[in-house]
């Protein structure tokens, strides 16, 4: 099974985290929620500072918080939130690990707990966006939006509005799931990661290969835009995919015929992911796709996480996916998402596949190209993931 078909919180990195031994974790499973909280509270007093001891203690406290968040009761909500937002000392975890823990606890709370037990967490409005307490609540609002819960609740709406005033990045997201996001977190048997040309052709209409496309590709300009590239590739970098993704942007001297927007055009572009195309068994191909397919792949990349990373939770996976999609279309930062949906319908989208050394063809490969409404600008995104190097190192 592709790691893109695994449930959230069960990426390869999460499995390795569970396997990591820690002396403080012994017998914790035998304690009830209150006993686990008290044990974690004692450990928090020793977690400050660097070194193996501090890291081991922080990891154990994090696991306790996640377990409590996943155990349905009002007390468990209080205990889990208190551990990660107040008791765990600052600096006990690396910034990345601390972010992962907050996002994981938020996701587990929304999945396991009653809304009535989560709602009291929003009784006091924040005066800034810094700190784990505010960040956890921002993630909770983001997770609730994905499951269609919490709208119309006065305290939650007031907190969300305050986050918008303060400029929290998650506050950009709508409080309800948009129609284009209908595939987020949905698993359908037989519709997993696409690994073969046969699978691609069976699910999407193939775009024709034309001589006109090849001619147009050879005449494309290649302006660099590192900021835009960073936004486009962020889902894969945040999720920890094994290879640095490729994002490139091209300009054309005259409008490209929609019929020429296919694999013959793409093969003439100076893309690393297509270098050596034709030297391996199999031929590159491109198929027409839709914005919701692209958005879902962008969401899944950081929601589940890659083989050398971890899932980022639904709230941030949603944010990164939209930043990436808007970057592909060249839209300004902060554009309202419903406006982005309207723009997406005016673009042409391709999903392509190539049999080159760049793609690993074993865990996950994703490649998209988008043609803007003027038909003079093209963006390309390619990403590949593998656990081969990880297996060798281990």
C-alpha cells in the first residue's frame, strides 16, 4: 500500500516514533487518564534543557498527551490541552517536533471528543498569535472546519474572528469545507496512488501529443521565482518527501493552442524530472485532470507525510495545499479561496508521468502542469518519494 493510503498519524515516521524506547513510558498504559496526567506533570518538571534525558521525557509526555486526546472524556480534553499548551516546558522539543505534537493533539481531539467538551477551550480570546495555547486552538478550529463542526457556536466564531484580526495564517481558511475540497481525507478503494501508465489512462483522458506542442515547448522562456517555487512545493517539503520537489514556471511568446498542451510540449521544457526521458522502459504521457484532483494530492502530501517526515495535521495540510495551488496559478498571496476556485476553472490542468531517473516509481510520484487563461504561462510541479535510501541507512 502506498503511504498516501495510510490513515493520518500512521506515516512511516510515526511508526518509528512509536517504536522508540523510553524508560518513562513503561507501565503508563496501566494508568487511568488522571494517573497518566499526573505522571506527565511530574515528567514536565524534568523536561527542560537539552540532551537525551530532556528529549526522552518530552517524547513520553507528548505520547501521553496524544493518548489522552484520543480517549473520549471531558477530563481527557483538559489534561491533553494542559500538557501541550502549558506544562511542557518551552525548548523541551525542537520547533518542528513541537509543531507536530500540537497539530497531532488537535486532530485527535476533534476526531475523538464531543464538541461540547472542546467548546469551553475557547472561552477567552487571545491577545496575540504566539504561544502553544493559541496555536493549539487555531489548529482545533482548522480541524473542526474539515469535519463540518463548530459553525454557529458563538465562542468559536469569536475566537476565529480574533485570529483573523491578529493575522494567524490558519485564519485565512474558510470555517467550512469548500466543494472543491470534497476529496480531503476520503479514501476510496481502487483510487489510491497512481503508479503505472495503465492506471493513469484508466482514470483520466489522455492529452494528445502534437508537433505544435513540441515547437511551442522549445520556445518557452524560463523565469526564476524562488518565492513562488517555495510556496508551490511546501506540501512536499513540510511532509518530508524524500527528494526535493521541482517547481518551474515558463512563459510563451504567443498563446498556446489548448490542443498542443500535452506531453510533447512538456518534454521540450528544461525540466529535471524529464531529463533522460526515453532512456528507460516506458513512455511519458500526460492526461487532462481537474483542480480538485490537484488540490487533493497537495493536501495528502503533507496530511499523511513522506517517508522521512510526518503528517502535518488537517489544518496545516489544507493551508499548504491552497498556498501551493494558488502558487501554481500565479495568484497573489492571500487571495480569497473562493476567488481562487473561480480562477482554477479558467486554467487547464495536466497530470503527467515519466519514466526517468528522477522519479522513483516505488512509493509516490506526483506531477502536474497548468496553463493559465492567457495560454502564455505554464507552471509545472513534480515530486517523488521513496524509502529505498532510508532502508539502506537502517
